């Protein structure tokens, strides 16, 4: 799945989970290439699902209070957090901040839903590690890295944390829950 499709699908799932969503804050680190490639397809994806976006650039996770202030000033109804590995290192602190702001959020890694985030849609991290290990194995056995095909993740997961939704007073539509690969209760 290319970045355009992944961004669009993630935003589409977010709108299905929170139907009244109209203005979404998009937290990205423009210095991280993983996040930077996802910024260009966002406007079209937002138009397709009927939301407006407000890009909230975050280059440093050391002061989440300042990030929370920017989010509040942006006057958004939900948050779309980037895919960069940059975010994973502070997933617990980010989910706590988002919970404190009482905003629904969609993340790119299931580890955020496991840490109390509302929902995630993205590749399965352990599967990515296995995929990388297979490539390393081929290289160790003599394959030239330049001869190996570029591989995209093959498995994407939609995880919904119903416990978090209930704590927020958010009613997730039953039809949406049926789409989820896993519901945390």
C-alpha cells in the first residue's frame, strides 16, 4: 500500500469511527522522511472524507505541554498522528497527553492502541521485523542489496481500544467495530 492509500485509509477509518469529525489536527515531524512523504497526500484525502486538516509540526517530543497548547490553539476535534518511528519512543506520554485533551486520535502503530490510544491503522511492527530479517538473511547468504526488490508491508491492522472510547464517552459505531482486526475491551 503506497503512502497516498495508507494516509487516505487511515483518515477514512478515523471518520468512520468518529462520524461527527470535521476538523482534524495532523501531528507530523517534517524532518522525518517517513512523516514527510505523508504530508502531500493529506489535503486530497481530507477532502475525500469531508474533513479539514490543521498540520501541527512536532520536531521534539521533549515538551509535550507545548505540543498540547498548539493542539488546543488549533481548535481540532481529533488527532491524526504520523507514522514515523519518532512517535513510538513517546507513545505512552503521547496517549496520556491526548487523553488529557479528551480528543479522539488515530495512530499508525498498534502499540499506541495498546498504550491507551483510541485506534490505530498501519503495518504490523513484528511482521516488519520478520520481513527485515528475511532480507538480512538473503544479504548474509550473498545476495546483493541492490538486487533485492523493495518490499512494502503486507499486513495492515485496524485496532480499536473500546476501553478508551468508553472512558471518553465516545460511542464507536457497531458497523465500524466489525471492520477492526482487534478490539481492545
